[in-house]
C-alpha cells in the first residue's frame, strides 16, 4: 500500500440477514481497526456512496487519503455481492498505484 509497505488481506462474508461483514489482517493497525470496525454492511452501503458506512467510517478514521483500504473493502464486498464477477477477481490483479513518466 503506497506510501508505506503495509499489506492488507480483506475477506468479506455474508451474514444470515444478507448483510456483508468485512474482516482484515493488516500490518497497519489503523487500517485493520477501520475494516474490522465496519460491522454489517447492507447492499445500500455497497452501492450508494452518499449513504455508505464504508466511506463515512473511512473519513472518520485515522487513515489518510493515500490508503487503498477503502477501495479494497469496496472491491471485496462487490465481488461477494455479485457486483463484480468472481472470474475477474480470481485473476489476481492487485490494487495498487504505479507512477509512470
């Protein structure tokens, strides 16, 4: 994760109430705390940025704008919800930033 060397593994599972729970293992405690503190996420939280706990909690977190964890949570949850095809996700393309000249 730019600008540091931390890495995040995010897992999303479906609850019995058809919500989504994100869990993270991260070398950065701020990021891990953000993801693990999200609690149940509704489909609205995944699809509507203005009402999304994912975005609101990120803004309230101690992380700065350079963290890719927000995108990671959104992407993992979208895959779990069927909003992104699993075949695309399984290609193993990592979220990242590349600087080119």
